[in-house]
């Protein structure tokens, strides 16, 4: 029996592609990837729904490095989709060879995404993966030249599809036909495509790209972010849930601010590597802490701050930051 490895994102397209090939009597195993920007939860749920075994690959470090300087640039936000897809296929290709699979499947649909799934982009991904003669795209196969797998009779081309464009109606109809009842919406899954997250990542890469790591990426998802200088940023929590999330990410080099006499938001001042926060940066961070407290309307507010391992607090009196100033700093 022929064996195929199906790249599985957790979305509808990839699981349909896998099921179409499974229904041809081919032994299909899914493979999904997780990194600092996306996880494997949806892929695991979707694979289980069609009874497909799944390999999960964590390529956080290599993927993060690629996002800092993608060969083919970014999409609408900070999503280097062409480079990302090629990287996944290269990883999958090595596993394909090591474990004796015959070919790979992807759920890509021609022209679904104007920049990363047009014909030229699909060809670039295929070529740069290093396994161009082993990649099958079942949902758009009839709009593409026949692959080696089809020409050799390993896959029946007559049972493949010719989907194209942004509409999801054909996929939804096929899902109904194949008995796939639950699947996520097309939006979401990868943080790099989210405008707010992308703006924060762009700021991080602008000011501290070389040192940015997966911990920095996790921080981008928590609270409000303010770029106060080239060397420092402030993170402010909005509720108890965010405070708990931030607390888990506070490192020994950060300064943590709280108003001393009033309830308010916890503020973290994060400086770039080898930079000691200046008095001006500390004062501005304190003023943001004062603004997001019950004392926001007072002329002077006492704020305490220290590093996590410091035994004692430092204290500073500041005027709460005004909204126009915060708007200009917020990411």
C-alpha cells in the first residue's frame, strides 16, 4: 500500500486534502508543526476526526530565525507564508524519506491567498522545499500540471479536485460529502497574520531583532504594549487573567511597577539586552502605572518598583500619564 504524509494545519483545507487521498486507499499520516506563533491543538482535533495518525514537530527556534529575515518577505502583516510553507515541506520531506513515505500532501488551494497561493508562489514553495516531485495538492490538482504520483498511477487524478479562488463553498460542500462536521473558521491559527500582534512583532524586530526569542514572542500576547524609547518598552495588564499570564513571563532583569497606595494595573518595564533603564524611562513607566490605577485623576501618585529578586522597593512620585501621550506610545 502506498503511504503519504499530509501537512495538517488544523484548518479545513488540509484535512480535506488528507481525507481525499485516504479515500483512495492510501495510508495517510498527518504532520503538523508548532512554533512560537502557532500550536498543534486544531491539527490534533481535526486529525482525530478522520482517524488519521499525526506527527507533531516543534521547530520553534528555526522558524523564529526565519521570520526575522524571510527570503520572500512578508504578506499583509508579518506572515512570511512562502518561506514558512517551504520550510514545513522541507522538514516533512526529510521525515518522508526517513520513514518510507511515498509522497506528501498539502491543502493549498490555487489563488485562495493572492500572495502566497498564486501559481508562481506555489511553484516557489515546491522548488525550495527540495522535494518538488513528491508534493501533491489534491484540492487544486486539476488546475495544476499532473504530478509524478498521478502519472505513475499511484494516485487517481480523476478523484482529485480543481478548486480555485477565495470562496470556501466548494470545500464546505466537500466536507459535508466526506462527513467532516466540525472545523475551525479560516481566520486565526497563526499569530503572524493578526494585525495587532504583527504590529507588536514589527516593533520588536525593529528595536531588538537580534536578541528576540520565543519568550519575547509570548510576551507580545499579554496586555497593553508601549514603546517608550528605542531601548525600552512597557507592558500593562488589563485584568486578573492578564496579570497571571504576565506574572509567569516576568524575568529577573525586568522592573515591576505598582501604585503604592491605590489599586491598579501591574506594569513591567522591559529593557533591551545590556541596557539599564534610565531615570526618564523609569519615570515614564511609573506614570503609566499611575494612569492605570484608581489614582489616575490625581496630580501626584506614589509608585513602587523593583526587580523580582530585589528585597526592597524603590519609590517615586509621578503625575499620571495623559491619554494623548499613551496613544502615541501604544503598539
